């Protein structure tokens, strides 16, 4: 499914920052830790989505 690097307990703020800009949601950075699983799921979907476009 997803890279294990996305499952670190504290993902780098830079990664969250970059994806917050891609998703157009700057609030992603300050979400509480209990939504971390949701964030990681969305990151996985976003990465997969980007990867598909890059392959094409």
C-alpha cells in the first residue's frame, strides 16, 4: 500500500507543508495528532495520484 516512511510517528513538517499546498489546505499542518491516520491516508492517496500522473 503505502511506503513505511509515511508511517513514522512524527512525519516531517516539511512533508505536511508541501502536501498542504498541493491539497490547498494549509490547516493540514495544525491538525491534532488524533487525525494523523487520516492525514497519512490522504498523503498515500495523493502520492499514488501524483505517481500515476508522473508515469504518464
